[in-house]
C-alpha cells in the first residue's frame, strides 16, 4: 500500500475545504469572535486570587455584561473591572463565592434582572446551575484546559468558523448546531426558534452587540422571536423571599468586611419591558430589595437620559448606547460619591 | 490531555519532532517518551502521577524478585504485594464511595441508624487500565511466562506509554515491553497509516459519537418521563453507536499514534456489532479487556476444566466483575450479569441446536445479537434502575402511552447512522481496514481521508472527554 498519493491529496483537499468553509461563512457576514466560555470566565475569576482595592467586580446576567463597556469603565474610573456576570445566570452564586472564597473588599456592582435575580436559590435550576458551573470551573480547570484555551485564542481571533463554546447559544456554525437548525416536524413539540449569536466578546470579557444585530432589523427580530419562544411557556414562580434573604446574607457579610455593593437595573424595552412590568412590578421587587439592603441603587427608569436608548432585541443595548450608558452611569456614580476608589477628575 | 484537543496536537508534533530528531539516542528517546507521558497525564492532575510511580516501582520490583526467587511462599508474597497495591488503589479511588454507600445501606437495612459523609474521592483517569496492565506483568512473571523487564526505564515506559495510558488497549508486557528493547522508527508508509488511523479515530469520536449521536442519547436517558417505544429504542441505539465510536475511536487513535512512533499496539475492536453470538462479541469488543479477564480471572477460576457447573459459575463471576470494572454502580453489575447470562444461554443452546452459519442466517443472528446487546446498554447508560426499567418497558411496548422527546429529524439521523454502522460491521466482519485501504484507489482513498478531516474540523466539538476515561 502506497499512501503518499492519498496523503498529499488529503492534505490539499482537506485544507482547501477548510479555506472554502471559512470564506463561505465570511461571505455570510460572520466575523472571527472570542467565545465567552468557562475558561474565559475563569481568567476573570483568577484576578480575585490576590484582590486589590482598585478592582470593581460586576456580577449579574447578560444585561450588565452587554451594557457596561469595560474599556470605558477603566478609562473613566481608573479602576480595574472584573467581569463575572454570566448570561442567563443569577448573581447569587457568584456573590457567595466572592464572599466565602476571596478576600476582596472593594466594590461589587450587581446587575439586577428581576427574572433571574429573584428566580430561585435551587442548585439545579438553570440560573443557579449555570453560574455555579462557571464558578466551579475556576477551581476544577486542569492545566490541559488552560493550555487548550490559550492555544485556541489565535484561532478564535482569526477564523470565523472556529468555536470553543460551552453554551449551545454561543455557536451558529459548528456541525451539531447546523444539524439542529435542519430539524423539521413537531413530534416532540413545537420546534424552538433558532437563537442566533448577537455578541462580540473580547479577551477581557467585554461584550458588545454585533453590528448585524444592531443594523439588521430582520436579524434582530429572530432574537426577539427566540426570547418570546423561551419565555412564553409556564415559568416556575419566583422565590422572592428566598433569593432576597440569600442576597442579604452574603451582602451583609461583604459589607461587614468593608466591601461596597451597588445595585444597577439596566434598561429593557418592548415586549421584555412589558412582561417584566407584569411579572416583577418595580415596587414589589426592585424597590423592596433596595429598601431592605440599603445599598446605593440605580434604576435606569429614574434617569431621563436612559429613556430612549436603542435595544435592538429588547434586552441589551447597542454598542453605541452601551458606551453612552456606561459613561453616564459613571458620571452619576461619581456625582453620588459611591465609587470610592475611582480616580478623581 | 485529550486526543481531541489543541494541546494534544502541539504535544504530538513536539514529541514526534524530538523522536525523529538526531538529538537523542534510543535510550534518550525512551526517556523523552517517558517524560512526555508524565506530562500527558500530569496536565490533567499532576499529583496523581504519584500513583503511576508507585504502581511502576512496586511492579518493577516485584517482577525482578519473581524472576530470581525460587521460594514459593516468598514468590506468592511478592505477587500479593502487587495485587494489594494495585487493587488497593482501585478499591480506594474507584470503589471507595460505592463501598461506603453500600455499607451504610446495609447497616440501615438491619436497623442501625448510620449516615456516612461521602468521601468525594477523585477518580484518577485511566486507573482501571494501567493497574490491570501492570498486574498482568506481575502475574505473568509469577507464572514464569515472561522475562523480567531489562531496565526500569523500559518498564516505566511500558506502564506509562501515553497513547494507551488512560483508556487502553490494555497491552501485555510481551506485546509492548519487548518493543522497547530495540530502536523503533516508523517507515513513511507506517507513519502515514498511523496518521490515517488517528484521523479516523478522531472522526469516530468527534463527528459520530459527540456530534451526531450523543445529543439523542442524552435527551432520551436524561428524560424524566416514561418514553414512547420509538424514542426509547432510538436513544438506546444512539448510545450503542456513541459508546462504540467513542471507545473504538480512542483505541484507533492510540494505535495510530503508537504506529507513528514505530510501535505496534494490538487491535481492541473488530467490528463487534456484526458478532454472531456473545462469545463472538467478546472476541470483537474491547478485546484487550476480555482477554485479560479470560486469562487472569476466568481461567484461574477454573475455566472449563472442572465441569459444566463450575464453568458457568466462573463465567458469571468473570462477567459480574467485568461489569463492576466499568463503574462503581449496581447498574454496571447488572450489565455484566446480563452478558454472563447471554453467554451461559448461548453455550447451553450450542449444545442442543446445531446451526451452520451462512450469509443469510448469519446476518439475522448478528442482528439478534446486536438487539440483545442494546438491552444491556440500557443498564450501562442509565444512572438509576428506575430509568433503566422504564426504558426497558418502553422498548418492549409495555408502556401504553409515552412521551415523545425526539424530533423526526433526530430519529431519522440516528436510524440512518446505526443502520450504516451495522451494515459496515457486517461487510467488514472478516476483513480489516488495512485490507480495504489496500484495495482502494489511492485517489479515492485520499478524497475519503480529506472528507474525514474536513468533518472533524467543522464539528469542532467542545473537547468532550472519552466515556471510558471514567472507567
């Protein structure tokens, strides 16, 4: 058996097919992107191993992840942002981890999305399990996983089709996802609406909405449809009491050791805003949490400048408005004197 | 380190570059391979390399002593020391929590109120594989079937050789150790064939097991509902494909990587889903484990030398322990028991019914064997007996109404792949991949190879572990 011919042909054809695959996805508007996976989160979490007072930690869910632009934050406050907000997750496990397993006693900014914050404290429920998985990965990650992630970064930066995602929603172009998108029929119930990617992520976990999701209304509409699909079924009732007590327990411990917590409610719009107003009336949830915790708290609705922001898919700000939101929020925080470690102007 | 990871690609390129460079002599190359193997293992959890060292030192010393000692009692003591250390590791790390859980259950059953905190012991990757491999050396030395390792380096490399360290094949000393005595170098053709085996092994793992089958198996076995028959069967068939592609994929990668270094490892799978009967199945599935169990358990238990009853008892015990080898849970024991029963029934039937196998009845019997194998996979995959029992009832149409959790597309996909798998195994039953490759036009073979590579690249996967790592 002479394998030389086969080997050379396999290399040429194999490489040519991969190049064609990359060019095809580029022609479809896909750009290289960093995946917001467990390894990327662990790099952020590792910053709290030897914490310093000029760090500000963000916890919460996707809204604070999209709406706070870390480069602007760093530039305008002089503090080092540590992004530990996770998509679709509750901030409670992360707060618990910071309080119990670190010496950090600077500022934590908690993004409050009521549907996730007040959802539950049950370990197996997705808002909690998702956050726990991310946190646990920091403790469990092997050297091999760290090395794999390191090696994947040049590929992620340069090839549009490359994905090293942990969540199904993080990739649109791997074979498994493409096959799922081919599903037809309703045998196991109505097919879930496809949930296309709409974020650009940098290595420091700065997340921005993609230009496509911002400028292409049809594309943004697919995400709106996915939200409606996900949130239209029967949802378990929120556990306001349990989650509030859990938060206050760890927040109080954090305050006792000199830490500062700031609550932020990021904007929502359209259908999202409507269902949140119905399901989580402000007075009953946000105001009650603020009243009980006595932490500085900022609700976007209280500020005129945040009333007409652009949320292309109802839940997250466009890149331009995230810049604006970040800048304006910093001004408000500075004016109130709650950013104790920021540089003075 | 996983074969399906970027770090392994870099690792392998470095190892091959050093191996084929002129920097080292043969001893230097072996030292480099040994160090690389420790890095390969240690990148997962460095402290657990110590277990490998202990196992290596104990069995090397025991082997040396067994080679020179004549005193039967002393020889037995050295053998027992090796057994104690290796089986002790297994008992503690793999079965510690299981034993504690059952002990607690037993006490509670007799009315003693006792609760024990789980020990939460880390299971060292591949411990079942390398302990069995080192034990085979000591047992062979004890039985004077083997010459002792010439040097400690050769023996350490035999225990730790990275291609097959964590998930086999479980290689006997006479098959691997002796290969380290003279310099090995792959020919260009061997190297490329090894690379092809690595490609097809990764294709089995990344594309077939992880991308095309695992999702369906996870949906079905993760469902808390009683399922509709078609869903139960599809999920089970998907798992049967997943576990084959996952494990055979690993073995194929291991054989390919070793071949790229000029080292030959034995086959671990020979198209098992075309087996006609269960004796045939175990000559084709995880061959290195089944021959290990035959040589070091079934035969010492008496084998077929002491009458029919004793033979059946030995067979059942071997399969029960074989089941337990796979995992510390009673579901694995039931899996082993079912295989034991199948083997016993097959032997009983062979004494009564004489069938001359031809192509027509052969494929029917192979299909029957595969169907029965699928029943056992339910117990292997289900985490709890409740789930397994519900699945079995659904598969035998005993649940009138069940939940439909799979979409038409997923059912069609699984049935297509599994039909292809069965036909492929049947066609390949009496031949080998190499023979087929030799008969194939090199250009066609090159295109096939490129397609495999392309599908691996676009599947990407999330670096999922091989199922057998947990064993």
